[in-house]
C-alpha cells in the first residue's frame, strides 16, 4: 500500500499552473468570488466562433509566412501486435465528431478570422502498407508530417497509419499548432484509444462529458481579458519586462537573420543515478522539477552569454477553468520568465532567482502572449519571435502511457524538421528517470555547437546537485552577432509620389486604424498590431494594392508601401558578355560518349513552393537567374576542329495547366531541347496546391553543385534580391583548362589503371541504360561521428565490400569529383559557377586487413590525386593526337563512386522552395552504360544512403546486393571507430529514443510498476 503524501509533498509536486490556480482560489476565498464571466455553452449560432486569443497569434504567424509546415505539430504511437483498421477508423470518426474544433476551418471576414464548424466531415485517416519496403517507413513519415495545412480548407487533423511489418503499425497524428498543444495531444490519444477499445469490446466509450467546446472557451477568453482586468495584466507585464535586454547573445554560428525555421532535434538522457539525486534535491529544497531544470538552463545561458538578466519562455496551459480540462485545442500561452542573477552566481543563487521569477508571474500565467507583446511593444521584426529566443518545458512521460488489448502500444518521437524558436529545451520525467530534447534552428547553430551545449547542460545538472555553492563563470567568447531588426531595409519611397495613390492608401489606413496618420508615420507606432496588419493587407488588396502582411512589416509607412507596389523596370545588371569557344574535356567526354540522342541527356528538379506563387513575377525571376548564369543559355555544334560552344538567348519558360504531371512536363522540356540551336534550360510553373516548379537543364550546362546554386538563387530572386552575375563565362574556364599543361601527369594516370580488368560480378549479358535498376541501403551514422572524413569512410567501405570482384587485387574505380579545385581563370568563383565542372578519374585503392589502416591508405590515395582529378579527362580529350591515343589505350574502370553530399530529395534549400523530386535522363535506353556498377553515396540526417545502380542482365544482382549490405556494415564500423562518441547520455539517435520509450512503457505497464 502506498503511503499517503504529506501536504508539503503535494505542494512540491504542483506544476506552476496548478500552484497559480491554488493561489487564486485561496485569495478568492478571502476576498470573495472575483467578478469573472461564466464559462458556459455559447448561445445562438454555434457554427461560427472567434479564434482564441493565443490561437489567433498562431494564425497571424501563419498568414505572415503561409504555406509552410513551420507550425505543424506531430506525435506518434507504435502498435506491436493486433491492429483493427476499421475499429481505428471508427475511433477517429468518433473523436472528430466529439470535438467541434477538429471539424472547423478558418474564414476571414474583413481581415478578421473566425472558425466555422462543419457537421459533415471526412474521417482523416490514411493507410500506407510498406511491408515490402520497410526501409521506406521513416522517409514516408518525414514527408507526411511536413505537408503544410491550409487553415481555410479545414482538415486540421491528419492521422496516418503506416504498416511496416505484419504485426507493426505506426500511427502518426499531425495537426496545425493553432488547434492543438502538447497537453491536447495527451488527451487526444487517451480518448482515441478509449474509443478504439470500446469499439473492439462492443461497449460505449468511457469518456468524460464536455460541458463546453473550444469555441465556448474562445468566447469566454475574449470576455475575460477586457476592461480593468486586461489593463491590470498589461500593466504588470509592462513593468515586469521594463528594461529587459533586446536579445541574448546566444552562441550563434551564423547571424540570426532571415526567416528559415528548419530545425533538428538532439536527444539526451540523464544518467539514472544523477536523475535520482536531482529529484531528491528538488524534494529537499521544496522546488518543482520545472523550476529546478529551468534554473540549470538559466545557468547554461549565463555561462554562454555572460548576461545576468535572462528571459526564457515557458509554455503555460490556459486550462485554469475545470470546464476546459478535457478539451482538445490550443489552450496554451508563452510566459516570459525573467531571471535576474548576481555576479558570479552559484547554483543555489540561480535556483533562488528562478523561484522568485516564477512566483512573480504566478498570477499572470494565463495571459495571452499577444496581450503581453502589445503591452511591452517590442520592435516589430520578421526575423525573430517577439520577446523570446528560447523556450523551456518539462512534461511527464506517465501522461503518455496507454493500454490496448492484444497489442503493445507506446509513444514515438516524430521529427518534423522545424524549430520555431532559436532553441527549445524539453525534458520528460518517467518516474525517477529523465530524458530530453534540444531543438534548434540549423541555420543558426552547427551540430558541433549543439553537442557542446548539451554536454555542458548535463554537466551542470551534476554541478547543481554536488556543488551548489560553486560560482559559475561566463565563458570568454567572441561576441555573437545579434538578431537583425528587419529582413531588409524598408524600400525607399518613389522619387515622385502620385498624390492620388497616396490618398487612396491613407483612406485605407484611416478605415483600419480609426486615426489620421501621416504618409511617413510608422503603422505600428500608430496603434497597429500584428492582427490589424493582416486587416490592413486585406483592405489594401481590396483597394487594388497588391501587398502582403509580411510586406507591411518590411515597409510600415504609406510611402514605403507605395514603393513596393510601384512597377519595377527590369533593367539588366552587370552580367557576362556572350561568349563562344571550345568545350571542356568533361563536355567532350559526354558529347562523344555514344549516346544516340545526346540532346535528351538532361536532369530535372521538381520544386515545391511553400506558398502560392505569382506567375508573372516568377517569369521575371527565372529570367534574372538565367541572366546571372549565362552558361545555361548555350548551344553546341561539331566543327572541323572539334566541338564548339555558342552563346544563345534561348531558354524555355511556361505556365502549365493546373495539376500537370511533373514527369510529363520534364519530358516536354527535353523534347524541346536542341544541342545546335538551344534551348538547354527550361522552367515551368505548375499551379496547384501547392504550386510546383519544374527545372530542367542539360547535363552539358549543369552539375550537382550547380543545382544547389540555382535553387538558392531562385529563392533569393523571388524575394527581390538580384543574383550576382558570374564574372566569367564557363567557356572561359574550359579554355583555361585546355591550355593547362597536364602531360606530366601521364605516368600517374597510367599507373592508376594498370592491370584493370572486368568486374568479377559481370555475367556477360548486354549492359543497357534502359535496363538499369537501383538498389538502396541505409547505414546509421553514430552520434558524434565527424563529417569531414565521411567520403573517405564511404569509399573505403565500398572498396572493402567489392574487393572480391577484383580477384583480391587492388580495387580500381572511377571517382566522380567536383572539378572546381583550380581557379585557372581570373575572377572565376567556384561558389557561383553554374556549368558542367564535375569530373571523373580513376583511383587505385590498395587493400589493408585492418579497417583503420585501410582508411588511412584511402585518404593518402585521395590526397595524391593531382589537380582534383581533372587532368585525366584533359589527357583523354587532348588536342594532341598522340596523347589522346595513349590515354584511350588505358581503358576505364567498370566501378564508379559518386559522393553527392546531403540528400537532395526532400531537403529544404531555403524558406520558399523544397526539392521534392528528381527526374533523371531518359530516351537513350539502347545506349551502353558507362560503368557496370555505379555507387552513389549521400547523407540523410542521421543516416548514410548508398545507391547501387546496375543492369541485372549484365551483372549478378545477388552479388551487388550482398556487396551493398557489406558496405553499409563496413561504413558504420569505420565511422564508429573514427571518433564516434562513447555511449553516454548525450547524442541519442531517433531509433535509440524510440527504443527507450518502448522500454519505459513496458516498465510502466508491468504489474510491479
């Protein structure tokens, strides 16, 4: 029998929200009931209701940057055992029917949002059976949770069931953050699984009654925060945050400007003995776990920034009223907790400061964050969240434990790839154990910096337990760049302002603000808020001014807004003069490669836009990007003296039919390509939901690095920044290489290919491009493994796995290299160069039994390659007939290796475009493949991806698959040996986290627990 807890024990276990509610009740008992509105079912038309105040804040953020998945929030469950699909679908239907918010969509009336409830709805469940492709489960889940929501269309809950094995199902629930929070997800899963159990057991579901719906809470909240009560809360927050530093000098690795919120998670687990000791410290000091862990984080922030005035955001549930306890919705606000520390503070002093800070805001924890922002009036910026850069939260794992008959069910972590805040630290308590997650924006922090921060955070937990009176010292570090105050400078006003246009804008301002502002007055200093900015944008569009709310932040004056809508002349900017000349050795190698239809050797990217695109403006953007990279507009012709490169002005731009098939669009691009006349570059917009862009370029004018440059330029150009023009046409660099004397490298390249023979896995059948197949394997990258040696590690792994094909001799393969090592042409910038620069060359890899020694030998072989390998093709296609004949006699390797870097498909390359699909060349099916086996290596988050391409008619497929599996194992072994972190509490992989969650769930469900 469990011994009853004392009053002190119970008080110590209260969350800050529960403690605040208790204080209010005690105070009301002394002073009499407060004059609060009743939270009851709203009368009248229940099909429409206002947004909650905190919900409205998320809607505003979505409007400022629509069509992205920044505010998606997901959770997951894994079923091991029986799973009844029909019962589960019925359970989801029952859940959605019970909560009107899940059947709602946002309508905008005169710029103001409301929610409309629908009685008719489709059950939002999708099933994916991936039993034949278990390796595709994680990739599928990643793609599904990153689909953006359209708040106006509804469907604000998506449930996906992915079957990865006969007895294993993963349930992923994704919602827009404006309709849920972490506490709502706990309630959602409890209720969903109760409906599921009830349906399977043929009984009514035992779910609590809902005295009110979310719409009733939204109406009540707006009534509550009015009049004197609203003024009192605003006065408190204005005084409480007066003089707070504008920002913390966090240890940024890049200036915190721009608005990308791509993010990663770094998982960690506290040592069990340390966790037990820390919880004991909390009990003995009468501290809540939330306050104590926050104090540790404040200690870390003090060490990193040197600041003694630190603001951290805490998520605070707005569920003080009992009627809201079982609601699903966004019942959450952000509380800026301000901790003021003495000089050289000790852990004990930091704990005291945090406890004081927490008590100071106890009566104001349910104030909507928008009210706090409006009270404090920080400078408006599109680059940073107002008032807060970092958040801290503590949750209870026990809340996530659920039971289902005939199956083991446990929660799983779902990575959505975003980080709304610069840093968010989350902790979960599971009995006497604790684990956590460090979420961060990848454009601001490197993995190495995060590794260091997490390691120090865990060290500080021990310091707080064992050395509470030892002063903490701020690190001596270079000053970090501070957040920019605006995305770009506000555009200057037109030299001559049309008085009529100015009057029209002024009328709209007066209608929205109810005041008489001047043409140079700042909208936000005249009473404007984020919400009224949305209203102003709607009103301006109705008046004929095509402005977005985001542009209003950029140009908050009437004159500035006129500058944004003024037609822009498309004058040329710099650029490279039209050029013609000889082709590069790499281009000649392709042109003479025996392709029956070389004009079709093109590659396409399909970009998904984060928000709707303006077709007319996109056409201008494509023109500007092509003008910055003149090699895209090229043509090639054979002459008596060889292949020549001509400059043209031909490129293809189209707006396709809505919803067109990207593969058909890419095929039409290739069909229009003409080597002799052009074009060899094409772009099409496919309108739809979402809009997509198909970019197609012939391989003669692009390579892998070129695609990255083009996507980045397209993104920046769409936002108004002209891409810098290349200083040198690619033909100039090609001519420089033709003149570069590489004859002295002949002995080196001859030795690389000496004794090369056909691969032992060949079967003797025809080796055609049309018969090519791909076999993909993944290998885990151990936490802490360095990225610098990854190409050499992958190359060594492939060499060890394929050595039997070479009869035990040295492995000789053809390596695909970037080809940008030597700046032979003045002004040529490899970081801006778009063209076919990638080269290929043979590489001999001596063998060593010891994997570490083998890796070092591969490293030395790579270091010995002259001129980045470009000399090999320069010799093969030399203008000297004797040299060309000699090089042709050397032969070419039958195995190739290409290090592609970060996986391109699905990776975010900017705030606007995501590469969703790649379409390779086609139309040369009867051509002979260049290599019997081609290995492509790339990284995808915490995994390495090896893709093995071959023709099963020409190569033993079983031998290739066996080698692929061996290479993956060798790679993991090598990376683990090369400095991977020893097993510890920091740097857990997603797989390790989910395995830990399964173990914790089993412990909680065991009879002895």
